[in-house]
């Protein structure tokens, strides 16, 4: 049986990505401090100028947890 909560739907949709736009997406749900560290690590590995990296969406899940999706190009070539 498929779970039908909004979070489950969002996770399934983000896992699909947007076909044909060339970006890779990753979605995380982490405590605020860990979310900040993870985003910084991604921007360090995939610099915005070369990979067009950006936080595509984010939301506060409550209890100091953040869910966010980062997108970037797979290659800087």
C-alpha cells in the first residue's frame, strides 16, 4: 500500500526529478544545524558559479527540523 501523507508525496515527486532539465536533485530532512552544514558542503562541492547550484525549495517541519531540496548540474563541463 502506498502511503498518502503530504511528506510521502513530496518525497516521491522529488525522487523523480524534472525530466529533461539536466539538473540533479537531492532532498534532505535534517535538524536545522545539520541542514545548514549539509547545504554548505554541497555548495562547496558543487560551486554555484560552475554547477548552477541552488536550494530549490525548503520548509520548516517543526521541532527545529528543515526539509530542503538542492539542485545542481551534474558536470561543470
